[in-house]
C-alpha cells in the first residue's frame, strides 16, 4: 500500500499491528463454536477459525467479522483480529459495509472488557490508526469514515475529536473540509451522520457543537469555501431561522 503520512505515525501504526499479532497469536474460536452452513459457510471454513494463526481468504474474513450470531464473538474476534486489522488499514474492507458496521464488530467482541494487555493492544491500534490517518493526505479510508468506525468500536466520541483538534497541518485541515462536506446534510437535519449503536442524540449534539466551536474557525483560517462555512454557521440556528436563512441549501428531509 502506498502511504504518504509522516514516518513517525506510520511507524507507530506498524508497531501497533505487530502488537496485535503478538498479543493474539495462537487464539482460536471456541471448539464448540458453530454457524449456519447455508448463510455463513462450510464446516471446513469453520474449522479454520478453530486453527490458530492461519490466514483466511478475504471472503471468509469478511463473512466472519460481519456475522452477528457467534455464540462467543469475543473469541472469534480475537482469532481474526491481527489479519482483520491489517485488512482494515489497507482499505480492503471498504466495499463491504458502512464504517460503523465495522466498529460494531469490535463492540460485539466486548474488547474493552478483555484482559488488560489485550485491551491495551486494541486501544493502541485504534489510536495509532487514527493518528496516522489524520496526517496522511490520501489515507485508505477517509477520516470521517474512520471516526464513525472508532466511535462505534470504542463507545466514545470526545477523545477522537480532541486528537483531531490537536493535530495541525494541511492534511488534517483537508480532512476536516471533507468531513464537514460529508456531514452537513445530516447535521442540518439534526441527524448524526452515521448509524450509531447507542446515544445517537448525544453524539449528534457533541459533534455539532465541535463543528461550530472548533471546526468553523479552523476552516476559516484554512480558506474553506464560503458556501461550506455558511452551512456550518446554520448549525448554530434552529427552526425557521435555519431553513429561512438566505444560505439554506434547500435540503429536503
């Protein structure tokens, strides 16, 4: 994969991926784990999840992380996590699901309740991937997609926004422009720009406040288009004041 982010963030991400490989080496699905052959896959494929450290073909990996009906999803996630993470970083999962669905696969694994060493390895992977994405002018997955993924995976929004606040530079600012352009339709309709697992209204309010308080001044300094800045401004208005404003974009909801 071509990568143009600063070497320090890439080294951190590579180290985090190596850390997952070491931490979850030898992990398998439970011996009695099962799934529907008609909808998930064959007995031979299921046996591969019960065999440690062998690569899964991309389609089997996809079917495994998207399945929501494992009897022990944490064990299945631990089994696939090193390969799954490498696939995510390379952007290979992008055609298959919305980013929040990937995050929910992490959440179903209840990884924050795993032993400290295992949970720390996952936290470091998510944080390193986020830091690397914000400094990469052309990441495999857009920053706004990765935000939805990490929020749903971690159950929290504020730390990821705080890191974006602290990350200066042209790449991070360009990602903000792209993100607001992606978010503005839903936010102007008082909707969160992704399908949240829970606390959707709280996340929407927090994201809207962040865009108004932090993003707009930063994009003014970055020279963002006036049309985009007006749409951010409209987020601070409610009711008729918003949709009767001369700069209302005629969105229909």
